C-alpha cells in the first residue's frame, strides 16, 4: 500500500495568517492527491482534488500544489471556521490511502 | 442535490456481524463508484473498499477482504456493507462516500457508529 505522511501533526495559527500542510507519498502518485477537511462529529469534506483543483464551493483561500511524492495544502487568510483536521488522500493506487491528519487550531 | 443517508448506530457483541446501509439520492446511483471509509474514535481515516454497481464489482482492501461484503439495491439507490466476525478493534464510525469520477470522494454519508462490546 502507498503510505501517506502528513506534517505537521498539529499547527496553531492566528486569524488572517497562512498555514502550509505537507503530505508525502511513499511512491510517486502523479497528481492523484486530494485534500479533505473534517470537523468534529462530521464527515470529511473534499476541498481539493488532482493536487490543485478546487472543489466547487470551496473558498479560494485554500490552494494545493505538488506532484509525485510531495504535496502541499495552503490556507491563507485563516478564518475561525478553518479550525479542523485536514487529511490528504491518494487516488493513484488501490487502496486509496489517507494521511494521518493535521489538526489546525485557530488562535 | 446529492445526499447519502446512512443507517443508525449499532451495538454488537464480538463475533457478530453488522450491516450498514447508505441510501443515496440526487445522482445516478449506478454511474459512480461507492466507497467505504472508517474512522476509529479519535483516529484517522481508513479506506475499506469500493462497490461499482454498473460493473457489478466490488474490491476490498486486503485487511478487510475476508470479513467485508459490499452489496447494493439499484432500484432503491442504496448500498450496503456487512462486516463479519467483529472485534473491539472494529469499533468505529463507518462512512460511505460517492466517487467524484477519479477516486476522490465528493459526497459523504453522515457516518454510522458501530460499537463492539461484550
């Protein structure tokens, strides 16, 4: 299975700041990478797919980049509602594995 | 609008089976893969497998292959997943999720909590 490793595991930032979350794949996955946001007690929400394509309805302060083994999720102009856990997921090879998650706290 | 509505919480004894339903609406059920993902409380997301009604096919991740059965009823736009030989390690929230066409998951059910306890 392809292993997905996220860093950091947790991050705290102020309203208006920018945060970057990194996801590394154990082997090349081209651009078959998605990012999800999950709030407590809720299902995950797809934010970005194919590494950099914003899902419909997702604010433009979310952006993604990368290819093969290294990917990043950037969130600029942080808002209080961005407090959540973020997961990456590879869609290149079955089983479609997730990273372990990055918990974002808004100060 | 696309909706996936899952069945309610379950409490099972070790060794039992559980069958979860995922009723979909707002899209052509047989036109998309339907995926299953679980989440142990306080932990991350674990991918379990997919069902493809159009191809009449399923595929489970290796760790679930001999315990998970995915089925569906196209006439009711409903998918099902049965997990057998439950242990306490199967205590988790189970999600169904619609495929976006590229093995990303664009719509999710609300989750079904399964508790395995003697």
